[in-house]
């Protein structure tokens, strides 16, 4: 038994196998496809195909080109040879491709037979499917090596790209429109915003409900935001002492700086020392906040009506001056 196995091993080592497969078993009439041929053999073996120089595999399937072979060393004195044959057919129908015959020495090896279905196309659109004039100068086309679903359903990809483009245009248009609306939205002046929020805070009656900490937190936030917008001072990020020290240098806030200092001092006691001020202190803090905002309100520029003298004003002034002299 062992001798029989050893005698069989050289036969396996010298064996030659040939296989073939198509890129696709379906082919549109006038298009091209590749027939992949693979040969496994020993290095020192030389062979050839019986139909090497034939222009056809069968009556209606042509061999357009035979590409250069690609050889790979597998080791153990074995090699792999890969080669592609480019096929084309201009007649629709189902064709059986005969086995490829590979002759090596005194033996002939065959691949399995394959089936190829050639699909018909309209005569008017045939030139759009394949350019016959270019076949003479170019052995094969790039489109012939694309997957079939890309070629057959190209319109789906075009439709998808169009939908994406329309969506992008609509998104950009809506974003631009929103930005324009936001840009043109008028902003409430600092004084009016502060007074409006102080009124809303007073109406909420937080300290009357025992929520002194929330009351002073909102009150100081209103004042900090007002100072930030009114004087360009980043009061939101400052401590109470830093705010007072900065405002002492401002001429517009010197007169009411003490009132703000009292508000911030009570607020710090409430928020950090958990002190509960008297009701009078809470009401006084609101009154001081309203007075601080009112006293630091920007003075509007004089209008043209007050700048220009009214008709007859100069004459009346002159009469009054003459009456005084009399």
C-alpha cells in the first residue's frame, strides 16, 4: 500500500490543471467581457492552446484580444499561469463555449465548457452601447471592465446625484435666508432690556416665596448683562469687587456706584453665606437696581427740532432783550 502511494505522488506532482471562468454569464450585444484562464503546472513544462490563433471560440463569439500571461511561482517547482481572453459577440442568443484545449507534451488538458447569454439591443442605440470604430485602434474599452450594475443602472446614480445637489441648494438657500432674517432682527437697547427684565423679576415675587437666592442671582445677572452691553465691560466673568473697581473709573457710574455695590454685597451674602435679608432689603435692592439702570441710561442725541430754532424764536428773543433794557 505504501509503495502504491509513493508511486502515485509523482503523478500528482506532474499533473496539469486548467480552469476558466467568465466575468459575467450575461453580455449585452456588442459589448465585451473577459474570459479568465488559469493553468497550474510544473516549471519545466511548456504547452500551448490548440485554438491559440483562432479568432472565435464558437460561431458567434469572437476573441478580440488575448492579454499577456501573468506567471506566479507557487514553490515546489510549481507555477500558476493566469491569462485573460477578451470576448465579444454581435448576435444575441445562448452560446456554449467549448472547453479550452491545452497541449503539454503528449497530453491534452481541457477546461470545462461555459455558457454565455448575449442580450439583444435596439439597432438605433447600438452605437451608444459600443463604438465599433474604436475597436480597431483600442483592443478593449474601460467600460467593459465596469460591473454590470453600474452600466445597466447608470440612471439611478445620476438621479441620486441630482437629488443630492437639489438638497444641497435648498439647504444653502434656507440657511442663507435664516441668517438674513436673524441679521435684520432689531436688538433691544440695553436700557430697555434691563428694565423689562427687572419688571418681570419683580412680578415673579421670588423673595416673597422664600426664594431669596434665586431672586438675587437673577437680579445680579440682569445688572451684569446690562453693564456688559452698556459699557463694554465683561461683567459676566468678573467678581463683584472687580465690577465695582472697574466702574469707579467710569464717569457715568460714579454717582450710582455705591448703590450697585450695596446690591452686589447683599447678593454675595445671600448666595455664598446663605444669609436671609429682611423684606425691606429685598425691596431696596430692586429699587437700587432700577435707579442704577435709569441713571446710567445713555443720553439720546439732541434732535433737529431742538437744535434748530423755531420760526420767530430769534425775533421773540430780541424783543425780550429790548424789554429788559427798558
